[in-house]
């Protein structure tokens, strides 16, 4: 099925691109809606035929994987859901992969969000990942969702010294002093690893500025592709690793599957599945750039 | 004019019919999966409505239209209301109430804390901010705004100076020959792996040349001629490659969002993929 899909995709796209090339070289205008149709097809066809490619973790992704892997059992990992539904298709696979990995290694998981929408998406991760895949993990003992607080970087500035100044309860209204997972936890400095998943403001950059650097706490990030280039300068000294866009998520998923084939062999891999349409869409965009330049130089030569 | 109105009415009728048909088909599909009748009606409606909103937003690619406007306005309204509600329950009820009134804390069923008088300061500043809605005493809100701007600027100044300036300068001081043990060991253990000595050294050289030439490009006190001009040209190339990488990442991000919506349409709505 996948091979037939690949052939159909290639025929559709290559045929269409040739038509575009001929049309633009003969000086006829190509409407922008044609470009949209091409991108739509380049994404839809591989999705329908489930075209996927193999992924291998790069050092920047492996850095996070190895960190979670090598932390002693019961280490405290905080994952911050700093995104909304508009970013979810891209970064949700990352947060789900982090949650899976942390719980599979029996670490304690602390979930929060600097975005109001992150609170609901964290609840969705608990419902769709933690409860069905880790039924023996107990809320308040193995994981906790303390939710969102308004204040952007101000929140980090407070919880770097004391969680309870801002967080009196978890999202369900349970007093933090009464939950086992919070015994002995005073501030962010008690965490062994911080992970921020997002791509806007406040996000990974604020975590570097207001938590990781002043508290000297290891920080990892999962970022939407748009913000990724701005975060690379922090790697490797201020960020132990970074998942850049859906490619980063796919690499992390493949590493999880490779390391734990029995446990995660059948887990959903939206990141890997998205890389098929991604690859074809990128090839189409590259072809557009080549066609655009060819027609430009051809028209220039013709004018001379 | 009358013709275009008629076309609009036909399109509206088609949208309503398609919506109803989709709702009914989805209802039966969910029933077949063993979902309870009431939940099937509700879920079928929400999935159909979500599909309608997705298509309404995508219809902007053709041209601006009332369906796009409807979806856009709904999104803005729902987002604003959502942020306000979450802010109220998590911050106002969760943080403020327990520290200013035990009676209110019991009313909202949150654990009361020791009363802190200082919490009335942000309350007053918040009320002052809302006075912006008044045309007569709207100027009062500037005091709160000044407080917000001043605090944020003060906080950011220190943190940016340390993390984005001092630490970033320090990050640029990197060895140009990573783990150098001489020419012999370099060639005997030569590898093109990403974590190998050669690639790591090459990456550090790229950082060094990129930072150096980029800084020269933005140094305007000396004319860009000779070696300086050459380095400045390299700086332009570095900048262009950076913009290209940013564009590539942006394309990847946007395609991911499109994949996300198409996955919803094909999987949850149409049931074409599993």
C-alpha cells in the first residue's frame, strides 16, 4: 500500500510540477491557488497511503533521551506544557513521548503550564497517555498536574524559590502539602530535569532565562519549528537538548521504539507518520523555488 | 447583485444540508462502534462542527468569505473567554482568595492560607487597570501599566544580560580543535559521525567564523574594504543561510499544522485512515 502510495504521489507531483515548469517557462502566470493545491496533494496523498521514512536520533535529540535514560529511578522531572491547540499537532507528539519515557523509567512526573491552554492539553495527555498506558501509576504519587498560573516569566521567578507561593493546590484543588509527590519539594531547584514543550512566549527561552540558568538546573526543550532556530544558540551549555519541530519528535519516537521495542513497539507515532507528508511537501517547495528561479532567468534572457 | 445573493443562499443551503448529512452519518458510525446514543449525537455534532470550522478556515485560501469570518470570530471569542476563565479560577481563586479571605476561600472550596495584606496591592493595581474603560479617569490605569512595564523591564534586564549576553559570549569560547591529540591520532580515528572529532571541530569552526563575520557585518565604524570587506561578505552569507534555515523550519511548522488538520479530517471525520 505504501509503495503504491509513493508511486501515485510521485506521479501526481512530478507530472504537476512539469506542467508548472512548462507553463512558467512559456511566460504564462501560475495562480497561487494552484500552489495551494500542490501542497495539499503533497500532504494528503502520503497521509492517505501511510508513507513513512525511517528516522535516526541526532545528538541534539539523543542528549535529552540519554539524560532521562540515565537519571536514577525516582528522579523528579518537570514537564511544562507551554503551548495551545494551534501548536499541538507539532509539539504534542513531543510531550507525549517525554511523558511516556519518564514514566517508563519510573521517574516522578510534575506537569505544569505557562500557557492557560497548556493546562487542558496536559489533562488530555493524562487521559490519553498516562491513564491507558500506565494504569498502575497513581496521581499524586507518581505524577501530578499543578496546572497553569498567570504571570509568564514571573511565575518562574517565584517558583525558582518557592512553589507554594504560587501553587497552593493541584488542578483538582488538592492541597500540595497533602500529596506524596510534593513531600520535600520546595522549589524548581529540587527538580532533576526541567522540560519545556512549546514554541511561543512564554516558552523555552523564558525557562532558560528564569529557571535553568539562575537555578543551574538541567533543561531540555521541545520546540515548534518556527522558534527552533532561535533556540539553537543555547545548545549544549544552556540546553541539554532540543527537539526541533516534528522532525525532532519523530527522532525521539524512533529512539523510544528502538530502545524499548517490547514496551513502545506498538505505541502511536504521530511524529514519524508526519514525516512522510513533510518530506514530500518540502520536495514540492524546493521544486517551486527551482521553477521560480528558472522561469525568472529564462524570462530575463528572453528580454535581452 | 441579486445573482450573487442567490449564489450565497444556494451555498448556505448546501453547507447546511452537508452538515446535517455528515452529522447523521457520523452518528450512525459512532453507534456502530458501540457508543451510547446520547454520546453519539453529541460527539457526532462536535466532530462535524470541528470539520466545518476547519474547512471554513481553509476556504480563505480560495478567497475571503463569511464562513471564514464566522470561524475566525468564534475562535477569537472562545480563546479570550477560555483564557479569562482559566485565569480567574487558577490565579484569582487559586492564589488570591485563600490569602485575603477565609470566608471566600471556603465558598470557592480552596484551602485557606495565612492572610497576607500585601496581596491587596495587586488587587488595587488590577482595579486601577480596569479603569481604563472609563473615558474620565482612564489615566489612572497608567500607574498600573507603569508598574508592569517597570517590573518586567527590571526583571528582564538582569536575566537577559546574564543569559543572553554573558553566557552567550562565554558559549562562543570553544576549542577549534576538539580533543586534539596530534595529527597522527586525528587521522587514525578519523570519522564522519556527528559526534566525531572532525565534525565537532568543523562545527566549532563554523560557529567561530559565523560569529566573527556576523559581528564584522554589523560593525559600521570602518569602511567594509579589503579583509574587512571580505569578512563582511562572509557575514552576509552567514545571515542569509540563517534566514534560509528559519524559512525551512517555518515551512516544516506550517506543513505540520496542515498534516494535523488533514489527519483530523481523514481520521476522525471521514474515517479514511486509522
